[in-house]
C-alpha cells in the first residue's frame, strides 16, 4: 500500500471517528424553514410535509417526504456562523410544481434518485434475456434519474425515529417507469453528533431488476445564495473517469485522469480547471462525469469519495461511501432562472453535486460493476456527508 492510499484511509477513518449517536439536544435551533410557512399540498393524494433533524452541535437539516429530499442543511463557518449550504425551495407548493409540471424549476434539488441514478442509453437494457424499455425523459434519447417521475417525484412514507433520525420508505410497483419487479426501498437519514449526515439505503425486489440509488443535493459551502462554486477546493481520490459521448453516456472505457483537468487526487481549485479545452469538458459543458474511486474502504466498508473546502468560510465537507463511483456535477445547467428559497435565484455553476453511485449505464457495459438485484438479495448503500471547519 502506498503513502497516498494510507493517507486517504486515515482521512476517511478520521472523518467517521465518533460518528455514533449521542444524547440529543431538546431545543431546535431557530434557523431554518418554519413548517407553517412551508405549507402543505397533496401529490397523488398524499400530503407533502416538512421534517426537522438536529444534533447536539446545532447542525440542523430539514427534509420533505416528496422525493425524500433534503431541503436545508445548516453548517457553521470558522466563526461559528450557520448557513444553509444546499439549494432548494422554501415551500411544499414549489417542490410539487417543479416535480409535476415541465419547466417549473429544478426537480432534483436535494432529491433521492431512483430506481436508477444517472443515465441509461436509449432507456434500454437487457436482463436475463429480456429487453426492457424505460421512460425516456432527457433529449428524447436518454432515461435520466429513473424517468420523468422517478423516486424524486413521489411521496414517501416518513417515520421520524428521533430528534436526529428519520426513515423514508417507498414501494415502487412492477413496471413503474418501465422497471421490472416491485422494489421496496428504505432510506434513513441520521444527523450524527460527529456532524455527519449519514444516508443508509436498502432495497429488496420480487423479480430480477436493476438498482442504483443516489443523493442529489446541490451544495455551496459559502451558503445557498452565493454566486459560484469556482472558489471551492476539491479532492477526489480516483485514477480514472468513465468518459462520455455527446449524450453524456459512458463509452465503456476508463480514461486516466493524470495530467488532465479531471485529476483531483491533490486538492484543486475548481475554477482553475474550467478553462480546460479537454474534449470531455466540452461534451459535459464542464464537469458532469463519474469518477472511479481508488481509495481503499475502511473496516466499515466506507471509502473516501471527495473532500470539498471553501477557504473563505472555512467550511469543509467530506464525502464517504460504500459505492465504487462518484458523479461530480458542476451545476452546468443552472442558469439563473431557478428561483429558490426566499426569492433567491441560482446562477450558472452556483452549486455542485457529489453523487455516490454505481456507474452510469452499467446494465449496458459488462466491464462495469453490476447493478442487478435478485429476489432474496438486499441492496445496501451508505453515504456520509460530514461537515467540519478549517480555521
């Protein structure tokens, strides 16, 4: 094992140290969205609601059962000032509108993505000799994030277990968005006292199917009204990416990142890389690619996926996962027309996503890790977004 691998394992281990639930505070911090102002609407006959988690250090996260979405995430800066570091909307009505009416905002803000995160070419795959046609919802060509009404657009059942833990469950029926099998999914969000937001996914099926669940928060560690993520410093421990074609579908190859704009093995200012003329940067209009993680998993199966630092505020976010890849999306489709919380608009590249996952279009590439789930098996995926401060 080389020194770099040792250092990455040490970083991942330190990020999870003491990440166990402790006695929770009884008083909820005052910042955040008021449930009364969030309002209540119905989607598919089910009421959309807001839920709040808090830990002993004052971190606060809010969720809605529509898409099991993270609505707010308050983290402190180097001076102890809390700010919301995720993009989103302030009301249930806005979330319902963007999920159910074409062109009404960004449906993936903070969303749970399924059944299949990322893209599937032509919306087609073959499983055990049978070809399946999925919902096509991107450019008339691609199935993206599970279809036009993937897991991000349905109302989940919610069970708030404690001040710092909530469970969401959803049963996706056989044939929904074209996917085979009835899939029963459970997602637990836990706001640990180590300041980690831990996501634990599990799923079972009654027929052979494919599954690739992920989380789609748009992060800006300066706060959700900041103009850019170009001033953030990013680390991704990966020796290669899965390059894409003009439709952002993987070619099936593995492209080494060494010497390119995609090499984040050492901390790199995001803005410095965006001037690159690399063909992959042009295809994605910036970063919208899957990195093949090279960090070693710890004893809990968690590996370092990314580390994001905002030097001006001192906020740090470390991403840990059990998955083999992470999609770094640089907010290339934000364009200033998305109006979010408190009337704020979200300009080009004002946030980024770090989506831990299996690889895009895996069912159509035998050399990619399998996303097939069989009856009697359990899909498991853990992701941790841990917040710290560098002074």
